[in-house]
């Protein structure tokens, strides 16, 4: 054990320097003047460690390539499902807060929760009402060209069965294009009409989304795929 210890006078001097008045005086002291030649003398910016905001630089070329391949394959699936020629185009990959993504959706859309196996978390597959009505109208012999405004109502059992078939066709094509990279499988879980019952992420959580536009004999519609960024992050 060391024999060098502080004397009582030295202890008293140290305690006098950390009393309440000493701390307050130190805090209220004027900050030192900045050195104009110091490159690190800029203003300090606050950073919230509790937020999930993160900076994602650059594009996601692999995911964009997968989406392009999916669009071509889903066109064939869509033809077999509806009997009508269609053109599917993949939009850019977007990374946004989940609350911002949901706010941009049409309230009368069909929201379908899908499991992203074997990864953790669920995704959201959204069919716009224009697309659903176009497909149904075409299946029953119509032209598929309908008004752009739709009433807010639940889908009928027949409509829901067609939506389930669309989800299955989408999942099959999406799993197929991923097979050579990673064995991802989308498994249908349930359908909802209201976003609060189909939540797949926290409002501030980042999600990766893509809009796939579908044009079928003059009629247009779209389907959106949204998967939490944390689900894709391991791969």
C-alpha cells in the first residue's frame, strides 16, 4: 500500500474547489475565445442518440437490379392471372421514415402484411384501389377503365380473394428473383384497410420502399412494397 497520502490541509483545499458555489462559478464562466486558426472551432451541433435517423449515402444498385428483374417477371405473372397484357415498371428505391411512407398512401388502398422469411420483421404490400378495380373489372369482361375516385369501404369476399391471388403472384415472382442472391420468401399474413392495424415499423423507423407501376390496356395502377431497413440490414 502506498505511503503517499494527502494531508488534511490538501483534502480541505480540494473539497473547497468542488463545492456548489465553485461548480456554479465554473459553469457560468465566460467561454474562451475561439482561435480563428483552429479548424475545429465551429459551432457544436446536438445529436440525439435515441433517434433512429441515420445517413444512408448513395444508391442501392443490387436492390434496384432485383426490382427491374422482378418487374419483367411479374408482367408474365400478371398476364397469367388476368389474361390481359400488362407492362410493369419499377420505380426508384426510397428510404424514408415509416410515418412519411404511410402518409403518402391512398387511404382506400389494400394493405397486406407479409412475413419476410427467413429475415426478421414483416413487410407491407399495398395495392392501390385503381389497380384492384381495374383487375376485377377486367376479369369480369370489362374494359378496366374506371373513375379515379373510390369510396372508402371494405373489400367484398370476391375482391379480397382476388387480392390474395395478387399477393401470391407478387410473392412468387419476388422470391424467384432473390433466389440467386438470398433465399427471401414473402408469406401472406393478413390484410387490413387501416394503417394503424397494419403497422410493420415504428413511425420514426426507416423503411425501404419501391413503387411498381402497372399499365394494362390503357388502365394504370400501382403496387408498393415496403420493408423495414433493419430487416435488409443483415444482408
